[in-house]
C-alpha cells in the first residue's frame, strides 16, 4: 500500500486566506452565485466573492469545492471541482479553515 502524497498539498481556504496562496493550489468551498461564459462567481464561507475560471462545464450543484491555482486575492483557476449538493454548512467549513491555518495547523497536511 502506498502512502499519501504530501509533496504538494492543496490547503482548504476561505476568502480571507486566498490572497496568501497566490500561485499555489488550494481547495475552496463556496456557493455558486452565478455563471457567465467560462467563469463563475463563488461566495466563500466568509462571504467574499471569488471569480473562478472554469476548466470544463459549469457545475450543477449549488455548493461546490474547487481545487485550483490562485491567480489573485479574488480569482481562482479551476483544475477540478466536486459538487456538494444544495445544502452545506458554510459556517462549519469557515471554522475548519481558521483552525487549519491557526493553532491546529500541524494536524492538517
């Protein structure tokens, strides 16, 4: 059995943390606010709006997790996404982001 590859982890972030990861891969969960062409507006767990450059088709779920590269403090380029349905606890996700970048950072890869 192979171990987990931690050579290039994609940390979970909220809007506030996005700007600290420019040029790096991250995971961001949000609520789809609108789609226009090859981009969508995603409301992050801490209420910031992020523009996501889509790699493929627009998602059909209301809540999604986007893994991608941060282009700016308000823009993300999608590598992949996962649908989380129409009911997701954004407040809990926001707290997870804070904990994973705060005192409990060593527990997260």
